[in-house]
C-alpha cells in the first residue's frame, strides 16, 4: 500500500456563505493536487466545515434555528460550492459527524492518560469571534482590542489546559532543520520569531457547558465541551482514520480493517491562510507529537484578499461572491484571475476592472485567440488533418515545460502561469511572423504552411497539458477541439510531437468569448 499525496485546506466556519477568501484557498489546493496527479501520483484532497463553537451557536440563534439545523442547511451550500469550483476532492469532513467526534474524544483520553492536561482558573478577556482569550499583547497601541476580535468580555473560568511549554525547544529545532516545514519563507521566519521570543502559554482546551454547549463533549468531565480549535485541527486525522490509515489507527489504539486501508498520514501539505498559521505551525505539531504521530510535511500559508483596497465585509457590502462571478464568467476565468494575480506569499486586492482586463487580454486575446485561430486555420487550409511534424517551436515549448516543472515543485503557481503565458505570447507572435493566411495563397509555399500549422496545433496541445491543473475545463475543451479523446491530465504528455500527421481534429469554438466593457464585473 503506497502512501497517497495528502493535501488539506482549512475547514471553514459555517457561520455564513463562502466568499472569495475561501474560494482562493480551495483553488490553490486544487491546483497543487492536480499537479501531483499530473505527475502520476495518487492523491487525496480533503476540505470541510468547522461547525462547533460560540460563533456558530450565536449565528444559529440569530436565525431562530438550532445549531444542528443551521449547520445542516449551510453544509449543503458549502458542498455545492466545492462542485462549483471544480475541485478534485476525495472527502468532505464536518466536525459534527460522529466519525470526527470519536477521534477527538479518543485523542483527549489518550493525552489525559499521559498526564498532558491539568485544570486551573483563569481570568481574562475573551473574544467569541476569535474563540480565544486575549492577552495584553493583543491590545492596539491605544489600549483597545482590535475590531477584528468583535465584542470582548471579561471572564473568570475554570478550564482544562494542555501543557505546551516543554515542547517549545524541539519545535524550534524542527522548523530550523526543515526549511520546507513552514512556507513561504516569510511565514517561517514569523513562526520562528514568535517561538524564539515568546514563552508559549499552555493551551486552554475546554469551554464550560454553562457558557457554550455547541461542542464535542469533553470526555473527562461532562461540564465541559472541547475547545473548537482542538476539535477542528483533529479533522486532518479523522479522515485518514475513517479511511483505515494504519498509522493513525495505531496512534488511536484502534485496530485496522485490512479491507479498507488507505495510507494518507502524514499530510503532505496543509494549505491555510496566514491568520491561522500559529494554530497549524505551533499547536498542531505539538498535538501530533504528543499523540505519537509524525508531523505534516508542510504548512503552506497564503495571503489575504481585499476588495477595492478594503477588508471584505458583509456589513459594508464589499464582498466578492465567487458564485456570481463564476455564473457570469465561468469557473476557469475565476480560477485564472485569483491564481495569476497573486503569489501565494502575497496579499491581494480584487478589482472588477482588473478581473475584466485579465479576462479580455490574457484569456480572450491571448489563449483563446491562439487556440481558435490555430485550429480554424488547420480546418480551413488542411481540412482539419494534422500536417507532418515540424519542430520550429519545440525548443521554446520544451524550455517552458522544464521551467514550469521546476516552479511547480516549489508550488510557485503564479510564476508557472507567467511562463505558460510567455509561451502563448510567443506562439501568437509566430502566427504573425509566419502569416499562414498569406502562405495559403501561394501553392509553392505549401510546405511552409504545413510547418506553421503543425507548430501551432502542437503548441496548443502542450498548453492544454500545462494548463490542466490551473484551468481544467479549458484544458479539456482544447483537447476535445483537437479531437483527442484522452484527458490532458499527465504532464508526461507535454512532450513535443504528440500530435501525429493525419490525425483529424474536432470543431474549434471560442474558449473565452470577448466581453465588452459594460459588464458589472
Ligand atoms: N475554522 C477555522 C479553520 C480551522 S482549520 C483546522 C477558520 N475558518 S475561516 O472560515 O475563518 O477561514 C477559513 C480559511 O479561509 C482560512 O485559511 C482563512 O485564512 C481563509 N480566509 C478567510 N478570509 C480570507 C481572505 N479574505 N483572503 C484569503 N483567505 C481568507 O479560520
């Protein structure tokens, strides 16, 4: 049983509908999963919902629903969102599922037996929005807590705590010795800086039922529920356990069913936003180490989106609704904009004008135009039959494939798209330089026309293979228009010379119809 490439996203709070930020994270993750599939690996892609906690309890109450009714309703919306984005997911976890609750409780019991927990009374400021106690360090220079924490109240509570301090030295060493453990580099430095300069406070892992009952019952004391972050992080091993991962089952003290085993753990990449890095790069590794499980190979933290230079917020109305954009422009146009606009490390700013400009310039005039005119000319001048192999663009295509392979190994998605588009630009120039429409008028230039047509359709084929992880629907359409019945889902196919003389292509049609400037987006 070989281990699959296992990738996760954060699980989203189910206290509203999905927005651009959630979509972005899932798309990055999907591209990376597809890259690994394209390289021939078996993959497993997990996403899901974080359903417990005060925020959800409050949101449900505001709608006059029980938390369960509220979550069940929204789970339908979020699951259909996964379809809308065209994600290649293998499972969808909800933290209210019994399979998850069982794993959380088993871990809590195990860590308790090891003496990792203790009880104490704590008095401090609590933010329900962040589901956490705040400290003096969380205050702004003016003394107030940031608006991002929402309402902050003073609380005095008896709770259970997880001892973290003893773990600090090995974690620092691990991050120092494994540079790819936290990426990008700026985020790695951030985590190291924090671990080296601050003493880790023990983690409060319970909430009293009297204040919050929407949570996983704490197995050691029924007057508590489990802290939502301890609950949520565990999702990453709930699913391996549910699929019979022997490593995880062994750590949980459960026996493996030999018929249904998939090896997933350790996760290859946890894709998360920069705001939840500490939970993933500090608390989660410590929890795993205490459980006796190996650490994930990488935590990849992406930046945040704003809209028109401002934080997206429902109250001011400046949110980007991915579903509206996708319905109007298509999912690949949406995927392209978010992937091309931002490097994973950076923060981004969505503007409707920027979206429209990229659509028209890069998708319609760049890729769409190249594919449409290349295939249309082959139809018109050679009845749609592929001409004899010619290699004028082969060196440039091969160079691009090599460069993109190297970039993809480092998850440099934006840079890969830049390289793909330089090949598109080069091929469009090649049309202008060779001018097949002029060659077609002179029978003495038939060989030159054959050569030009071969180079163009073959570049289109290679582009489809390179584009598949990013724009899967478009890549499949290009293959179909080329009359190819297989999927463009193997990077090995990006080798020059795949189209054979005499092959008959399908019907060309516009990939990205040009839109005028009057559209809303
Ligand atoms: N439930 C926790 C995660 C638990 S993971 C064990 C959570 N949920 S969230 O819904 O608030 O955020 C989910 C993901 O979306 C996070 O990785 C977060 O960084 C990301 N984003 C939320 N808003 C975002 C933007 N505006 N831009 C980019 N990503 C953003 O945190």
